[in-house]
C-alpha cells in the first residue's frame, strides 16, 4: 500500500523483529527507509 500510494520515504522509531522483507520491498521500489532507534521490538 505504501508503494502504491507513491510514498517515497518511511521513518520508523524502532526496528520490527520481522522487518527484513519490508526493507527488501522498499529497496526494490526505491522507498527510503530511515530508522531513528536501533531497538528491535518483538510483538
């Protein structure tokens, strides 16, 4: 949905424990991903 809407940058406070796939998709779509804190959050 983020990619389809034309969003070019995503900013997150914490790292999600399963975010590897999302980062790959963002990279392929040239969506900038900025992480403010390196803490990993597990839900």
